[in-house]
C-alpha cells in the first residue's frame, strides 16, 4: 500500500498546488488584461486598475481565491420595501439574510434603495454614507453574523450629493464593491446624482459585478457589457420594478424587457445575471401610486431564464437557486 501524505505535509504543499493550478488555468483561459481590486480604504476597495495578467500576479495570489469559480447557492430576497421606513425595511432585510443563510445560501441579493425606497422624498434628509452609515453597518453586521455575502441597494449620502447606490458585502462584513447607478430614469434625476463608478471583484464564486435596475437597459447595454468585458462571471442587480396601479398582468405579462436585455448580455459573455425587485406600493415621489411587483429574474449563461419570482404587490418571496459560474474565456466581441 502506498504511503499516505500526512496532514502536515499536505498543508505545506497545498499553497504551491493551488498556485500551480491557477497558473495552468491562467495560461489556458486568460489573455493579457486582468482587473484586480485595489487596496481597501475604510472597507471599500479603491478603483480597479488594469494590472496585466502577468505570471507574478498569479503566483502572488492577489485575489485570494481560485480562478475556477465554485458552484454556490444564491438567494434572491424579493422583500417588501416601505417608502421612508428605514427601521422596518432594515428589519425585513436582516430577516431575509438570516433565512437565506439558514437555507444554505452563500450569496443573497436585496432590492434597489431597500432602506428608504426608490425615489422616496425622504432621501435628502435620511440618506447615509457608505460604508459607515447606520443602514450599511446593519447589513454588514448581518452578513458577518450569518457568514453570507450580501448585495443590497442603498440610498447614499456623499457630501452634498445623494446617490442611488449598491454594495456587495463579504461574509466577514466588509464592503468589497460599491456601485452608484449610472443609467437613472429621467424622473429620478432630481432625487439622485449621476453615478461615477463601475467595477468587479474577485470572490470564491468567481468575479462578480454589480449594477442597478435600469443600468441594464442603457442604449447598447454599455453597463452590463462593460462588466462582461471586465470578466464578471455573474452580475448582481438590485431593482425596483414598478407598474401602473391598473396594470393587468394577464393582458400584459411583466418582464420581457428584462429577459431581452439580460439574455443578450448573458449569452454574449456566458455569464449569469440576477435582478431582484422589491414589492409594495410607491407611496410618494414622482411615481407615487405605482406598484412594485417583484418578478425577480435569474438568467443563466445561455440567456435562459431559470428563476422568475411571483408577480404582485404582496408577492414577498425568497427565491433559492444553484449557480454554476463558467470560467472567463476573455474573448473579444469584435468582428
């Protein structure tokens, strides 16, 4: 019988094995440009830089994770959001995070502006900083306590400006990605400043990107496609999908807009996209009286919808799915 390797010896050689596998994968599937997160400051990584896919980067293991993405369980928290009710919304979010973790999820996505509600007039007075405002701290603590990654939309105060923002929080409670919505609807321009950033981050589940709602249907899909070109294996998108109060889902089924835009980008870049909307009535603001109706959507790398949340102003739901990200081929899309 051959000799069994001792635990001590295995632990000694394991880093070398991991680096060797990473290098082999890199040279077979990676081209000359590679984006890594910069050094963190205050819990938020600095802007991503094009550092090149040199051998030193792979041997150095700057990302801290394997380059072959791991299959994981995703939770999509189609929760009720009440305009201006920060404490109630955060309480519901924490409950959703705890339930998602109890059901084995590694990542949970919450809706857009889930602390105050999309375009609610409380934003100028109630918006808080990221990552150290009270709302973000509550989500960070929930992520840490339940050892789960959390993506959520927040209304952010930065100096004199208010942004429609989203964060990705790791399972230790640190904000590792911070996005500000780029393609805001015209009617919300008086509520939020224009976004100024877009990025991806390495995770145990592959490289993840974040966008927000209408970012997905900017003409030509530049936001989602840029995330694809930056190597995102999955895009997480907090949303607030609203319809007129008299909308008839039988005569006019909801969701084709998102299936079309998500599906095209997912196919072209072989990535997953998860859009998670809240439910509830928009009680104030430019769309007062409209209803957020859920219908949260998960699209796989073939562009096929694999999860569709229920429709309705009361259709709260926690949707669970298994996700198998594909390695990044770094293919160009030119002629």
